């Protein structure tokens, strides 16, 4: 990218021949013009260097995502919203949409399609078209790591709301709204399998939105709910049949909703323990 204090058509031609992606006279430079030029430059770089990008992806995929904010083409990361063992969720600005999004980036290298956990979540959410389920905007792989761009909820989640306390009438309203949201998911042929307060987001109107479909499964699939020795889900909210790895139906999600309702009314979970296994036992 060439920025010129003084110049003319000749210097512009010389800059482009030397390999510059664009030539910008400083007197005409504006933030929007610079942003557009950089976007075009990144796209051109991606198209002109496929082999170099493939080699870089292979090198970076050899190790987990390093600490610090990643670079995802088309998004400007603002800050970290949350982090788990497997992924980080950032607040980001989407250049294409011109709005803020929640950008979920995997911390685990994506070596093949069978291991693309966010791709499965992406497909699950696409199966449901309802305001009670988070909107999905984009899915891709950058430098060997998956990312998922979703609707951002500035009003936070049910967990934060519960920490300041909810009344009995509010708890009943949330129970009804979450139950209606689950009905939408179940009618679409899905089980959520990880319903818990952090996965229930709130709109300004206090309407609820379900997020995090990473463990969602089709209702008509006859496999067991987990793999031997692998606990999938949140122990405090997990149904007994899910903990035992048995075949699940919508009642498993309703059990999780019952635990949330108990917690809203009493301020505590019905089953506690010093470890996940103690809770499940």
C-alpha cells in the first residue's frame, strides 16, 4: 500500500509496478477510503498467494491457537467476550455487515472436515429460522482455525441476570419463553443438549434467544448421547439419561430447563458436588 504526500500519475504507476496493492494520495485519504483499500488489498493477497497461505495454515495448525487476538479476514476484533477450553468468543465488527457480531474462534487446529466442530454448530443453527435461536452470519477457516460469526447480544445472558436476582413472576416468564424456544428447536428436529443459563441470551425486551448448538443432535438419530469415557454437556444441568449415555429425546432438554427454573427460584442448583462425577451421582 503506497501513501503519497506528493505525487502524480507517474508515481502512481511506479508504485503499482513495484508491487503496491493500491496508491493513495494523502490529501484525498479518508478513514473509509483507507478501509476499503485495505479490504481490497487483503482479498487480492488471498487470491494471489494460495500456496503461501496453505503453507502458513499447515505450519500454524501444528499448535493450538496462541494467546492474543487472532486475525480474521473481514472482521475487526474489539474485545474478548468469553473463553472456554475449546474456543474464544470475541466482540467484533463485521466489515461486510457494518455491525457488531459475536465471533467464535476455535482454539483447536482444524485438520480435516470431520473435526470441524463449529461447522456442525453452523449447520445445526441453519436448520432453525426463528427469533428464539441465534442468527448465524458466517463460517470459515482462517490460518487453520475455525470461526463462526453470530448475532451479538449487548444485554447479556440469563446467568448474569440471575446473579442480580429474579422475582417469581420473572422466573415464570423466563420458564415460558425458554420452553417456547425449545419447542421451536425440537420441531426443527434438534436436541440442544447443553441448555444452561449462559446459553440463554436476552434481547432488550427480555425475550430469550438460545445459543451454543455445539452439542446439538438430530432427534431421529439413534446413536447414544456421548462416547464412552467422554462427558459432553454441563453436569449441573445434564439429565440423568444424558449422563448415562442413553438415547435422548426432548425430555432431556426439559430436564435442563427444570434445573434452570429451580435455580432462578432458589438461587442455587438442585445438585452440588466437588467434581462433575459427584454432581452426576
